[in-house]
């Protein structure tokens, strides 16, 4: 678990270090944003909604095409959900310090303008390929965390009740001598 927290903190640094960010591909950056978002949602970070707004604006503004943006959204969501599930599985271990670190990120010093232009904390200006209404990028979802937990619980229950899963589990237990 400590390794995951270290990776999480490293992802913060990589995202907002100009030299490192230039080395990351667009998809890698979206994956990192997804990881951080999943941690923030799972740990109920107070600035989660602001992060979502900024992350989605970065996703839209940095994409070179609609196709790349769609790939970025898919990568972002996949890594966000995977990270959220990891936190559920580990019992939300160390969420207090994760939420505290989340809320202190440099991204919160970014300025998002109404046309989608973003001025990053390091002074870099990201201009979108075409202007968009930045207020429409993200709508706060007050029950997102509970909805994710419910979806995870329902999916886990389905898997555990699946006859094929039960058969595979029994076979594995027999192999292990249980």
C-alpha cells in the first residue's frame, strides 16, 4: 500500500512539473489525472469537484483531435475507476493523508477561463483547439462516491453468485488442498 501512496504522490509531481509533463504523452497524462481523480473521489477530498473540472478542461484543451480526446476520456475514466476500486478493496487505507495531499496540489493554482483556455501554475497557457464553454465541462455529482461503491458491490455480488465462478473457486480450493 505504501508503494501505491508513493506512486500517487509521484503522479502529482509528474503532472505539474513542466519538464516531466513535456515527456508524458497525452494519454499518459490522462491516465495520471484519472489515478489522482480516483484517489480524490475515494478519499472524499474536499477539492475533488474542482479537480474534476480542471482535469476535464485539461483533457479537452490538450487534445489535438476529437479522436484523441475520446481516447483520453476513456483512459481517464478507466484509471479513475481502477484506482477507486483499489481504494475500496484496501478499505480506504490512509485516506486522511491522501485527501490532505490531494487538496494541496498545484493544479488548484491553475486558472480556467470561460473559453477553455487554462493558465497552469507554472505560467504555461493551454489554448484549446476550439473555444468551448468551460462551465459545461463538469457538473457536480453529489452522490458519485456512493454510486461507485454501489456499482462495485453489485458487480462483485454478481461475480460471486455466478455458477462458473463458484465452480472455478471450488476447483482452485481443491488444487490448494483446502
